[in-house]
C-alpha cells in the first residue's frame, strides 16, 4: 500500500500559520505505472497540506464506478463528474482518515482536525478534475479555474468549475455542502453565482442522492 505522508501545516517565515484566501492551483504527477501523487488541502484555507499517492488499481475502481453513467446526454455526463469526485474523495479518505471528520458547512466541524472549507474543497476538487481529465475520464469536459461569489461579502464562497465542450457552458462542481466522501452538487455556474441551491428545484433533478450508484442514471433528464 502506498504511504501517505504526514500532514504539515504551512507556516510563514516568522512562525505564523499561513492562511490563503483563494484555492491553490493543482499540484500532482501522473507516473508511468499509472499511479498519481497529489497534494490535498484541509483544516480550512489549506492550512494543512499533504501529499498522497493513489495507485493505478485505485483509478481502475474510480473509472469502473463512473462507467455506471455511460450515456452521452448531459445528465449522464454530469453524473459521471459527480461519481468521479465522490470516488476521488473516498480515495483521499482511504490514505488520510482525518478527512472523515469533515462534516460539511464550516460551523459543523470547526474544532475537528481534517475539516474542510470551500477553499480546501475547491482546491481538491479542481485537482481531482484535472487528474480525471488527464486520464481521459472526462470526455466532453474542460476543467476551468475555480470561481468565487460574494467576494467582498462575509459569505464569500468558492467552487470548482468545468465547461461543456459542446456548448461552452460552465458548470459549478461544489463539494462543500456535503461531508467529505459524498456526491457533490452540480449546476450551471451562472445559477451558482446567483446563490441558487443544488438541492432545490429545478437543480435537485441534477443532484439525486440514491442509495445505490446504479440508480443515478435511471432517468432521461438532460439538465439545463
């Protein structure tokens, strides 16, 4: 089993813990044997960072799960993204169990080591998306830099973003609202920027949360 390196808080030269206000750019390497080393963030604003190694066998499981939604409709392609992020988060938890302490929404886990805020989530999700894209697991999608809303307000919030190559339309992939290791919410970026909720109509149809993965794609919904 590949080793997970110890989580190390990031400090300024004067010893103060360094806090960032925006997601970090992806940092990962795909190795010739199919394994991947990648940096993950947690403990809010990437104050703790760790390098993990996922095996080629790990990614075989991820792509097998994503294949449950093999249709070409927009709905199915969005579900493949959701499954991919869910599975990548489960891998991160496998090698860094502290991430199981994340409870979603900052006020639920503020005293727990392993918690994640929107900066952590947007950083990690964007990294996961880039890796899946490089492994040809996201056909029809392009990964874009994270986006922010309410930048000058107390409720500032970041999300990962993908764009549909057919339409050019950007979509938010927001994993902050649920505990680590769960399906993220997807919706058009413009609606996300308008503070719409992924669990409310009409976006709830794009974000089902069934008991079994094979139920995700038992619909003909095509999305917006």
